[in-house]
């Protein structure tokens, strides 16, 4: 039985990847941070909490990273941990550089010293590409437009460096946006479905959004974690773009979600708020994943429409169950 260690177990991708690896028969270890509140909702909802060995570690703290590696004796290490919200990176640029950028180096260096034969996956991001037009692939240049994108560029290059200099089997998945009912509620897709459900169940009357004209290549997180695993099963380490090849605007997502929620015209309850727009944004991101499709045999399965429908249904169900609890 193989051992896998996931940094960032408690996040959206950590939940899907741990479930995926458990189904493949892995012994799954995952790291979490100490918090004052419950941080395992996603694993609880997936019913995998008891099947995963949970280890306390923080990417700011090298000794906790090393002990996670020593405890888990991993065949495969997945670094999903990051300050992952682009918007927050403008307010907390130094923390973002430290965790999202340097944190990756701390993991790589701990691997080099303690477990150099472990295979390593780095969660790179389409935000590294920035704002020049065209469909992006593995050869496109990086011109990030946020502290988050810049930190991910550092993490990407340092992963490549450890592969070349120390022969670590290290791969970067350059993933375009991927969403699910487990997406954090600060991210625009979940902000939309979560707030629609709050309005439907009379917990709120309105909500605000920033740039609704931004276009992104949105896939389903459950499909994308399979690509992470496939990268580590290849003969040689490499980097791959993972995307759907379609882009849709925030406005399209909002319109479709409102339709699935049966709530009429979104203009009645959404306010456009310039104060939450980013100092610099990316107009459109769209990826070409043909290398992954050809070499890994991977392809996205869930359509954009089904993704939106699933997220709306999940959040409506969440509030419907609680409504029944309050009323019965
Ligand atoms: P997420 O839901 O925000 O999860 C991030 C994870 O990192 C959480 O488990 C979080 O723990 C952990 N973390 C944050 N700060 C940490 C620290 N100082 N030490 C240790 N762990 C820390 O993000 P996601 O959507 O699953 O994304 C997974 C990875 O892929 C991230 O690196 C993200 O930047 C990258 N990525 C995501 C997308 C996307 O569209 N989802 C696209 C490209 C790349 P807490 O639960 O305690 O906060």
C-alpha cells in the first residue's frame, strides 16, 4: 500500500484528492493548521474524516513540515497548501509570498533532506500567466498580476529547480480555476451560489460583486485532482496545464445560477461594488490542456452548466435542511 501526504488537506482540493486517493487504496496522511474553530467540514461531508491520518503542520514552520514527512514516510507528496485567494493577496502580500511561495521551498527542502525519493506535486496556477491575450499552454510566458500569482511563479520555478538540481521527481500542475460545492465562500463562484441560497431562504436581501466581466476557464475540482495523481504516475516528471478550454464570464455564471435557483433577474439583488474590485485584474484566462490529454490520458468530464447546477443545488439543500431544523 502506498503512502500519500497532502499539505492542505482541509481545503477544497484536499478533500477531493484525499477521497480519490483513498479509493485508489492509498494510506492517506494530510496536514491541517491549528485553528480556534472546526476545520474538517469538507472531510465530514465527504465522510472521509476517520480514514485519513491528520497531522498538524504549518508551511511557515519548517520543523512541522519535516515531522509530517518523517511521520508519513510518503511515496507521494501533494503540496496544495497556500494562501490561495487572489483578492486577499493584495491585502496580505507578504504572508502570501511567505506561505504560497516560500512555503513550497520549505516543503521541497524538507523532502530533499528527509525523503528524496518521494514524488512531489506542486499546485501551480493559471494566475501565473497574467493579462495578455491568447490561450495559455506550458510554453506561455508568466506575467502575474497579483502577489498570489507572483508567489506561485516563484513556487513553480523553485519546483523546477529541485527537479533539475537534485533529481527530485517533481511535477507542477498549472491548474485553471476549478470549483465545486466545497469552494471557499470568498471565491466568486461560491459567493454567488451561497448568497443566492441565503436570499432564497430569507437570510439576506442583497449581495455585492466586483468585476462581473472577468472571464475564467472553470472546471470541476473532482475532475482536476485526478490529473494531479496522473502526473505522479508517469515515467518522468513534467509540468502540465489542466483546463477545460472554455471560458465564461462571472456574469454568465451569475445568470445561470440565478436561473437554476428559480430566482428571476439577478439585477434585483446583486449590487456591483467598485470598492471590492482588485487593483489589477486579469480579463480572461483560458487554457490548452492538450499535452495532459495526450500524455496523461486526462480530460475534464463535468460541463460548465452541470458545475453551476451542482453548486446551486448543494447550497440550496444546505439552507433547506437548516430551515427544517429551525421550524420542526
Ligand atoms: P483552498 O481551499 O483555499 O485550500 C488551501 C489549503 O491550504 C487549506 O487546507 C488551508 O488550510 C491550507 N493552508 C493555508 N495556509 C496554510 C499554512 N500557512 N500552512 C499550511 N496549510 C495552509 O484552496 P484549493 O482550491 O483547495 O486549492 C489547492 C491549491 O491549488 C492551492 O495551492 C491553490 O492556490 C492552488 N490552485 C487552486 C486553483 C482553484 O481554482 N481552486 C487553481 C489553481 C491553483 P485552512 O483550511 O486551515 O485554511
